[in-house]
C-alpha cells in the first residue's frame, strides 16, 4: 500500500509539472468562480432556472476536455479533485471572513461570501461526479475514432457528447440534492419536483453545450499547439511504462 501511494504521488507530481500552468490556473479559477456566481439566479421559470455560474461553466468543461485528450481521463479527474480542494479552501476562508464581527453592517456581503453549507455540499458532489463521468466518457468516445483520433470530427464528438451528458448530470444531481433533499428541510418547505429538476437540468445542459460549441475551437487550437510542442510527452511516456 505504501509503495502504491508513493507511485500515485509521483504520478500526480509529474502530471502537475506537465500540464501547462495557465490551464491549471484557468480551470481552478473557473471552478471557484462558478461557486460564487451560482449565488445569483439570472433567470427562472417553471421549466428553466439559470444561475450566474453558466457564464463560466463552459471553461471548466473545456479545460477538462483538452486535459483528457492530452493526458487521459485519470489526469483530468486528478485536476478536478485539485480544483475542488482549492474551492473548499476558498469557501472556508470566505466563511471565516463572514463571521468576523465588525462595527459596519456587512450583512449582505457576509450572506453572499458565507454561503450555504448544503449548497456547497450539493455542488461539490455534483461537480466531482459529473467530472468523472465527463472525463471517462470523453476518453471512451475518442477511442472510437481509430483512423483519425486527432481530427476535428473526433474532437467535436468527444467534447460535445461528453459535455452535454456531463453538464446534465451536474445540473441534475445538484438540483435533486439542493431542491428535493435539503431545501424542504432548511428553506421552509420550498422544493422542486423531479420533473422540474429534470427539465431545468436538460435545458440548462443545452445552453451550456451551446457555449461549449462556441468556444471549443479554441480548445482544438490549444491541443494542436500542444502536440507540436510535445506537451505532456514525459507524462504519457511514464504512463505507458
């Protein structure tokens, strides 16, 4: 077991030395920003509810897609766990700041940064599970394109399908935990039906997929540049041994 843990740690260190730092930074920032922006609902109806996180969620999935393509699904999942850890640390710091007493009234500010524990729990479970699903589904779809795995069609198929399913799963798990399990207990009986959770998750995933389609060409260009520069070769060589 000890040797196994050492091997995992060595693999993780090599991975984070191999992934370009700008991708790690953008991905981590997008995960933290999603958690903050999710506090504001920007549109709500009987069939659809959107929070501010939709404006940046595409970046998280785009980063996972290019890391999965270049380094594999396990690598993208490790990166996701790292980003979740950073987000939890930021939330802890925000909470501590929110409970520090002050002479000036910062109640509105404290409410926003202090967050709600069950929303954080729901979003963490939803994002981690959807990240694993997205990463391994993306990788599995890519394996179907044996003749031209690096072509535009292969890239589009693996990104669009995995993103739509991953985003739907993320939205659905979050809404079920938040609005069907916790909200009826802590929000005076307020709740959603399973149908509301499903329709909002489906429509939300559709909008998030649209944003992924708009920005995915950027990811394809990044991957082409990485291939020319040999990014990740040391990690892939180590993984193949």
